[in-house]
């Protein structure tokens, strides 16, 4: 896996970068958020370190699932009514990234897709069907913070409405509605006991 290094413009620390298309990074030395633009690194603000909770997944600690190995390089935490959930940006052997959502011990692999349009949060009521999917959860969430490197820009404190839809076979379809528009991802719930963290 290719790694190159950037310098934090605030404190000068060397920061190894794993994913070539990363757009946002947190300097774990000084807590600066950094925008990565082509070859430039730009200071985006300070962030407090995320509170740590026991977690199977850890940054920079590889794990295997079925026959693949994954390296978590980024992590976002979202607060919602019932607590929080985590989204991990993990890179596979071929250098491709996938999101792993962890919510109350449940794990799902998800990939972002083009959102179906037009679609409104209000139209997706709990326990109703949309396009063959059942609406199983809806609510409001806020981005609490992130660590590592990410392929997209997130804004700490930004909030959005979300809807989770399900289908037989553990299939998951998630939607986020914010001022910036709609984001959509599809994936599948996996058995956490199949995830083996490497020693
Ligand atoms: Zn720094």
C-alpha cells in the first residue's frame, strides 16, 4: 500500500497519508483539521480529540473480513438521539475505500451511491416502503468529530436528518438530508464475529 507524507502547516509534524484521494485530515499532534487540495495542505480549524470508547476497530490496525484485509485510516463520529454511531473509512488490499458503520455493536459495509431524486425526508415515514425498501429508522444527527484521513469534507457540529432503510438479507440503504443536499449509501450488515482484528 502506498504511503506518502505531508507536513502539518501548523506544527510541522510529519503525517503519513495512506489513501491517495484523501481530502481531509486531522493532525494527531496538534488537533488541526487540514484540507488536502492537490499538493497543497491548508489549515481548516482546530478540533478537540474525540472521546475514546471501547472499539473493535482502531485507526491503523488492520482487520480481516472473509478473505479481505482492511486498514482503517479515518473515523467520523455522529451523535443522535440514542447515543452515537461511528463511520470508519477503511482501505482494502487493492487501495479501494469502503465505509464501515458501527452502531451499538452492529457492523455494516457501505458504499456511497448517487442519491435517488427527487426525495424528501418528510416522505420517508417509519415502517413505510420506498422502492422495495422498508424505512426502519429516521432521526437527526450531528457530526461530533473525526480523526485520521477522510475522502470527503465533514463539518464538526453540522447536523442533518437521516433515514435508514432495510431489505431482506441484511441489506442497508442509508440517506442523509442536509442543506448541502442528499447523500446516499448502500451496503450490508455483517456478522461482527467474522471481523478479525490483527494482533
Ligand atoms: Zn499539527
